[in-house]
């Protein structure tokens, strides 16, 4: 059986960057993330790219406008042209940016968080590029930049994603949860334009309700909507729109692994890139269908790097990032949702998802005072993985965006997985808490 990854307890891929984590820079506004830091990042990123036009977009957080202006000050101070896109989904900024894209967003995190993501050539910067940006934080600048407004950006992005991922959705009744985020207007419009019957929730952002009781981080409202109104399926985005999860016609969750499995079989790919978090059931299904699986560290940009290296087109994460290079070089929640609807070809989502038998997974997020895993953790995880063999696995890793260590246990028996997960989480808390 194919085994995901070659390390079961490991730190994040690179620890030398001071501010950038797994997915850009994130933090609680006013504590870990300040306007001064965002201004420095805007300046440094502009210097790194050699000036030119920097497209700035943001999600719907209350702190967004202030941090947007901080980024603009930095861009202008470095002689660049700040192009203001306003509220835009992350994949739209990645696509529309001529030279560099800068997104003010904390993705799926709660409203009090915000962050910065950088894009070039449609994709996120790699570790080495982020290190180079950080190396310019204290560089001197002379000013001379300017500010412009972006024209027709949302329409341009929508036309592209509909053309590349859309299909005739007449007769489909779909629920859409936009997380009160960046897709609040665009996603319902896109599905309606393709003739689907749309029921939308999470479309009233007020700056304080992004990802709160809605969206890909909390599917309960979407599940209730789908079952109450007897819809065919539901899709949910996170706050900045770079990932998507689904709910089938019975109200059951369909996660990123299952979505990726459906797409891999429908698109007929011969290689797919996933992360170490991907369910063992996905690996079994791909092996049965002779699809090669490449496993990466957690983070959709690592999936993108693997696709480029291996010549693949499709990859993603259990959390709902789906990358289809036929559409985009980064995760695009709307593109993934449209592809999923096309792949169903009239089948119930539950039938399509049933192709992948999922191993039960138990997860814990352990709050820690330090991220570095200790030797007793490595030793215990290695011992238990050796005992499990092909019947399961344990993965322990520091979060790249929060002060947490994430524990995942996957076994054929759900109760056994929960028991072992609790034991490992207790060990992590004793060692690092």
C-alpha cells in the first residue's frame, strides 16, 4: 500500500524565516500583526520584485482597510505602483496581478486575525523567496511611487473561472456558504450564471463575522440548509476563497480528500500531489486506479511546487485547497466547486464520494509554548508507527500559522484512533505545553 510521507513527527519545512509561516504571515491584529509590519512587508516585497505594479486585495475583516493602507504606504515608499483591488478573493488577486499580488487576509482564521500573502506568476512565493523579502525589511527607500484603482478585476476573474471550470448547471439545486468573506457576492453570481438554483448563506459580511459560524471551518449551517431545503449538494468557502469543502444531499460532509478523489478520477490524471495529512483511503483508491501520488509537507504552495516538479495538473489538501493547473496555479475555491459539479455528471455527490473508503481519523490541536518537537515525542511516534504498520499512522507536526502542535491518528477502528490520539496529545502537552 502506498504510504504518505517519510516522516511522522517533523517540524515545518523551513524554520529560518522570522515572519512567514506555512501560508504567508498571520497574527492577531495589534498583537502579532501591526500596520507597521504590514507596511514593512509592502516595502520589502516591492523592492524584491524591482518596483512596478503591486495589486493589493483583501478579505472582509474589519482590520482590512487599515492594513491595506499600510501596505500601500510601503509599496509607494519603495517606488512601486499600488493597485487597489478592494475586496477580492485570494485566487482573483493571484490571477490578476501583473507583477506581484499582495493579499490582506488570514484565510480561515477568526475575525481578530489578519495576515499577508504574496503572489508572483499566479502562485505563492517559495520559502527562499520569502526569506529574500524578509531580508529587505530594513532596507532604505526613497519614495516616488503611486496609487491606482483596479478596473473590472472581479468581472475578469469570473469570466476566466467560469470558462475554464464551469458547465451547464441547469436542474442542480445548490447551497452556497460564503463565510461572510470575499466570495459573498461572486460565488452566488457565478452559479446563477450557469443556471443553477442557488440558496446562499454567509453573504452579509460586517467586518466581524468572517468565518464565524459559517464557511469551510463550520459546516453546520450549510448542512442544515441542504437537508432542510432538500438540495442536491452544498459548497462552503473560507474567508478569502482559496479553499472549499462540500456537503452531500444527505447533509454529510465531503472533505478535501474526497473532493480530490472525485476530481482525479473524473479528470483522468496520472499523478496527483497531496500533503502528509491526506487520508490513507485516498492513497488506496489512487493505487487501485494506477494514479501516482506525490506527498508534500502541509501547505498548498508545496503542493504547487510538487506539481511543477512532477509535471502534474491536480493536487490539494484535506482542508479543501484544490489546485487544478488547467485553471490556476494556486488554490481556487470557486474553481474547485465548479469542477466538482461538472465531475458529478448528474450523480448524487454521496455516490461519487463513496468511491473513497476513508480511514477514521482522530485529531487534536495542542496549545504549546514552543514549536520544536522533543526527542521523546519523536521516539514514541516512531515506535507506535512501527507497531501500526500498514494498518494506520500517526502524524505530529507544528502548525505553520498558530502556536499549536497538530496530532493526527489514522486507524481502521475509530475508537482506537481516538484513544491513541488522546495519548499522543497528552505527551505533547507534557513536553511542550
